[in-house]
C-alpha cells in the first residue's frame, strides 16, 4: 500500500490503474469508468482497514487518486460516485462486500447499457450506409456492431485522429468485423463528407444544454457535416451526462503534453534554437460541439435531440452532485 496526501493507504493496483488512465493505456470514457469501478473493488478487497471509518477513508482516497487522472470524461466521477454510494454496512466485511457488489453492478450495467444503446443506434443506420467516424468510441462502435448483427452492410470512412491516432483502433475493429474501411487524415474529412450518410462519434461528457464534449476535432467535423447536410449522431451512455453542468459549471478540457504533437526529436525542425521561447505547442484533447450541430444523442434510454437531454439528466442524477468522494 502507498499513501495519498492525507496519509491514507491506496492499494498499488489502484495506483497502477490511475497511471494507466493518465498515460492513456486505458482510454475512452466508458473503458475508463469500467477500470475505475474495478479499481475501487480491488481497493475494497485488499483493504486491511480495521474500522469502518478507516475503510471508508481508504475508498475515498482511492476514488480521489483515480479522479485526478484525467479531467474531461465525466464517466469517471459518475462511476466513482455510483460505487461509493453503494458502500454500506456497520462492520468492515459488510462494507467490503457491499462495495465490491456495487462495483460489479456498475460494470455489468455499463455493458448492458452499451448493448442497448447499440441496438437503438443501429436503427438509424440503413443497409448500404457509409459512416464517417472520429477517434475511437466503444459506444459508437456498438451501434455499428448491432447494425451488422441485423444483417446490414456498412462502409466506414475513418479519421486518423491526430495526435494519438485512435482512428487506427477504430479501423482495426471495423476490419475485424469485415467492414470496408477508408482511412483518411483529419484534414480530408470535409472532402469525404460528400460520400458519407452519417457522422458517428462518441462523447466524454454531455452538458445540460446538449453540448457534446468529445475528442478534439469533433466540433469542426460537426460544423462541416451540417453544412454538407450529413446528420451527426452521438452515441453516449447516460454515464456521459455531466450533472454539474445543470448548475452552470463548465467542463474542463484536458490539455495534454506537447510532446504528443511535437516529439522532442522533431523539435529542432521547428524551433530556431534550443531555447526558442517564441514557440508554443498546445494540445487540447477535447472540444465542445454546440447542440445545434448535433442531430441525435443516442443513449441506452432512447435517442434524444440534444436540447432535451437535460430532462433525462435531471431524472437520473437529481439536481446536484458534489465531489465523487464526498458521498
Ligand atoms: O474522445 C474519445 C476518447 O478520447 P481519449 O482517447 O483521449 O480517451 C471518445 O470518443 C470518447 O471517450 C467516447 O468513447 P467511449 O464510447 O468508448 O466511451
């Protein structure tokens, strides 16, 4: 066990999961949520706490460690909050059992939600359609998978998605399913929209006004799609809904390391000398697509016009939330 800032023991397996999320070994909003719930279950199983208070402190410290990895995907705090709210019991073994059970419920609900969402999203895809994708989203792919299972044949235009090239993961998955794939650089997207019937993306967070926060480049793609008349479909389970935005909070956009954009070995191609302080490299990982550029948000509860998502958000999360470990 190592300790967090307050001196509370956090299990090494939790620290490893946190590192993997920060370094993007584990990535994508749903996968991050699943890994975080699994890590809390591990913390509960391995806990050597002797009192209920110490057990609760350890679980909260683990949740905080996981929360501080990446700021944008709200599925992470939503997952942590869901698991911690299920921590129930008078003695440590009861607390352990309830926490592990709650984490397992979260993980199986997540899987089921994605399957249900996929079936709903598949209804928007017709036989022979061409789908243009950005980044790698398991929710978006679930829609394609369900359409293929319905016997529809689809083709995909896959944006590479600089700087981390998550489009390669999407392309590989689609090829494994037998879908013909055209891989393009991000800059070619507008040209290829003429050949697409849908833009299909996932989401890291959805704000109360229906804005969609997803991989950088989504908003430009959506604007171009609107101009070309191609519908934009966002596949997002309800754990992507950001309840804090109901009270006006904005969503933090993660800025990642500049080396992802300009690796150190290429820096000399651009910088005039080693101390070139006139050169700035920025690497925002996500952007905000306004609701007017989105046609439908597909969730496990049905599809919604973005402007009406706040009703579902209120129903599922109530009015306020607070920090995930303050439950
Ligand atoms: O923007 C990304 C991933 O960004 P990163 O690679 O930086 O994590 C994905 O579109 C969403 O997370 C949804 O994914 P999913 O549908 O799998 O939750």
